[in-house]
């Protein structure tokens, strides 16, 4: 096994350990929100807090509720004394999942109203609890930790595939690159890898990494949420690759080549999320 080649890797940009949690929370709160109730997201998935979904998707692409005790433990912060859903509340969640699986977004959101920034009222909460910010932050930690482990695991696997030292993974732990990639996984699902982004990171290809995050992880299946996700992807790309304004001429030229080589896909993406990508 050989040592990693520093000239090839994108140099890790470490986050001071004392500020790591705050960097992550500030980013997640900006794009996931910190909703103190159960709501439905843009796809109709029942969710609470900062993007903490109450349902999981199976191999058959149908959604099912997570166990009531598991969700209740996250609500109360105590798995031994979970919040206990009433029969009416659990039925509401069940009917919401049925509507979700039938593609009936409006029906799902009628059962459990979506988050309404600036227009939230107590009447929109159809359940018998509210979450404070500290509980929401605590809920994000498990999901964030899983996303972080997945990203570092992918980096390790790619490094070993190249016959590099596993020290590569440690170099990126707690870095801005890790946060950018882990945020993508937090959003798209921990089990969905981004191998092209991982390869670009270890290739030291800043432009390719930016393209994979900013343009290649927001498919049409995101529906009406696609515009907001596009803006999130730009923030994630900025975390992982630095601000475009600070790039050198070679990186800018490389990105222009990538955009030109994928002109048809880029044009379709621009039509889907007009005004989001930062240059023509």
C-alpha cells in the first residue's frame, strides 16, 4: 500500500473541532429548517425537526412508517419513555403514507400540513407535542453521524482501491469537504453513494467535484422541491470546493470544459431551476 499523493488529492480544509458542530447545525438549519412539529415535505413525506423523515423507502419504492417507539423516542429524547401517539395520530400518519404511495401529494399535505414559513400557526400542528431547538439539534446528530460515516467510508474504499493509505480518510475527517459531501448524503439518503464526487475529491479535480455536487445530485424526481435543493447544492459545492470567486484560472477553465461537455444536461437543468447556476 502506498502513501496518498498530496499533489493529486484536493487539499483538506479542516474545521476547528470547537466549531464543527456549529458549522454543521448552521448549514442544516438554513436548508432543512428547524420545524417544531410533524409536517410534510415537498414530496409528501411526514417529517419533523430538521429534515428528520418519519418514513423509509423500500426496494419496491414504497414508503413505510418507522416504528412508533423509535419516532416517539426521538420526540422525547428518551427511548425508554417515548412519546405515545394516540390512535387518531397514528391513523393520520398511516393515511398520509397511503396518499404518499399513491402519488396524492395534496391529500398527504391536507392530512399533515407542510411547513409554512412566516405563516405557521398552532392549528397546523396535528399532533400533541412541539419540539424545542435543542431537541431538533439532538435529532439531527444520529442522521448526520450516519451521513458522515458513509462519506468517510466511501473515501476509505476509494483510497484502498487506489492502493493508498487509509490515512486519506483521517485527513478529510472534520473538513469542509466532508461537511459538503455529508450534507448531500443527509439529503438524498445515507445509502445512496456519490462515487463520481468521491473520485473527483481524490483526483484533486475541484471542477469535477463542483459539477457532481452542484449539477448531478438533484434529479427530476425531486419535483417541486428541485429549485430549493439546487440552491442547497450550490452551498454544498461551496463547502467542498471553496467559493468560485477564489478559484484559479485552471480550475475555472476545467469547469467550463465540463459544462461544455455536458451542455445538453446542463441546459435541461437550467430550464428546471432557472437563475440558480451562477454563470451562463
